[in-house]
C-alpha cells in the first residue's frame, strides 16, 4: 500500500482533507468486470474468473499482447487469489434467445497492481487521458456523426468498447455550436484543423478521429482511425465483419497507443525531489498529497520542506522518472514551471 509521510503537526488535520478531489481524469472501476459464464458450477465459475482476470490485465497493462507473457500467464493460473467479491447475474435473452448468465467480479486492485509490477509487466494506473471521439459512419449511403444523444449500434459499441479498455470517453454534443464548427465531410475527410477547432470547447487531452464504412455487399466494415495528441498523431486501419467489432478494434488500437505512452514498467526504486508552488493552505496541501500518492509510479510521498506557499516533496518511485513526468503532464492539477526537467510545478486552482 502506498504511504503518505507528513509532518506530525498537520497529520491529524490532513485526514479530514484527503477527500478533496484532484483535477485529473480517474477511472475508479478498472478492477471491476463482467463476463459471460457457462454455468454456476465450480468449473464454469473458475473459467469465467480466469477470463475476467484476462480482460482486466489487458485493461491495466494496456496491451492484449501482454497477456501472452509468461509472467501474465502465471497470474492467470490462480485468478481466485485476487478476487474480492463476485456474483452471478442473469440477463434476459433477446429475440427468442435463452437467458444469458454473467459473472460480475471485483478484483483486489492493490494486490493485483503489486503483482503486475513485481512481474515486470507494464502498469497503467487510474489516471487516463480523456478521449473525445469524432466518428463518421457511412452505412451504405446513410451517413451520420455519432453524438452524445445518438442511440444506435455505433454509439452503444463505442461506449462498451471504451469501458472494456478503461478509457474515459467523450462524445460531441452536435448541438448548433458543433454543427457550425464541423461537418460530416470534415470528419470523413480527416480535416484535422476543423476537428481540432471544434474540439476546443471540450478541452480533451486526445482526439480520436474515425471513419467507418459498410461495404456495398453489407458483409463487412472498413474503418480508418487517427489519434490526435497535442503535437503528434497516429493512424491505423481496421477491418471487421460487424460494426461493433470494427469499433472495438478502434478502441483497442487507441488503448494500445495511449498505454505505450503512459503505462509504466517497474524499475529499481529511486528517489525524486519535486517542488510545488502556490500551495495556499491545508486544503491545497491535501490535494497535492492525495494526487501524488495516487500516481502509478509513486510508492511513497514524503514532505521534505515547506517554505511559504512552496512545498518540496520526496517521492519514492517504482519506475523511472520519465514515466512520472508523463503521468503528471497527463493530469490537470500540476503545471510545469519553465521546463518539466526542472521538477518544479505550479498548483492549478
């Protein structure tokens, strides 16, 4: 468990303030999952638990390929040791289909994250970039942009696939402001200038631009995806036999790209000093302590020095300092002063 090491004078008061939230995107249900179950007997239950752990490992390592690693396979042999609770759920069948049995599982995130790190596997923590998705769909001549109010297979598939990968997803409102700023043609044609301008109101950390087209025969779907960061972009293509599968592939690709940037691999423990300016009072102090302690590369947080509104922390890291800098840049609470390499940050309001 991560530790907060604080001066005795304020440690008692700090406990009352730790509930103050940080301004970062947090995914608090990374270790909850629901999967199909073949039955309620022990064999079926154990198989479902193994599948549940497999999907959670993909979610928290960020890569499906990682699950094939021998270290991950060793974790999968005994999924029960990480289970906090589970329960079966029955879903009504649709269109004459039989009732579907599902298994909901809550894994112990602390012990599982620890084992992932000890195994030398990448670990992607709860703080993740908000992904704004502009998706243009051409279903044999029926064209539309997927929006927050869209109620169709494309929107449902996007939300499900994002949840499966643990990605915070935002869909555009497509209200009058959006309609004036961007069109179907802008998204379909990949005009990133128009899309970036239309995205400013949402303040996303990354933008996913997608075009999804059904073949004339109606048997398959082709998709093109572009992930736009602040200064770079990545593009890829997918091909699937259904709309849902094509969207799932797009979200999987997005997760893989982002995890390659933000997932951390444990290294030898190291100490990193970090200075935060504009810490004005105990409430700010608590926000910073809670934020730093929750970062994936951080094992312990210790206050080294307090001078006016400036606080210096010593962070015990389980990964290299570069990973810590990337994770801090991802959030919104701390802003680098001058250059990030100086390890001096300003607390945002």
